[in-house]
C-alpha cells in the first residue's frame, strides 16, 4: 500500500497516510487542526543496492582515495600486516 501526503489548507501541516490506491481519493482531515487536507505530489523513495551505489561513483574517486592513502601513513590498510612478526614453529 502506498503512502500519500496531504497538506492542510488552513495550517499548512503535511499529513502522511498509508492507504490502498483505490482509497486515494477519500477525504483526509488534518491531524493538527481537523480541517480538510488536499493531496500533494511528494517525491518518490528509491532504495538502491550497495552495488548500484558504487557503480554511480565518480571513476576519479578511486584515484583520489589511493592518492590520499599514499600521502597518509595512518590511512594505509596494510600497516598492521607489515608490523606482524612470523609465528614460531615451536
């Protein structure tokens, strides 16, 4: 069921209502003042996967990250691996 938003004509408060698409034309009253509210067009909500978010990144981003990591020793992810000592065979 979709969410519909309604704006009150007197106080301007926006009310969000979850209802079936067939009931979208039914009258809605403001939760604050009780006056009739008119349906407004709200922006859609789009959920993306992490893979699609990464695909939309600027290709120069990887180069900027590599450059920053090279300039800052604390940002190097392998710094702990280099400090490790081999395990003894005892």
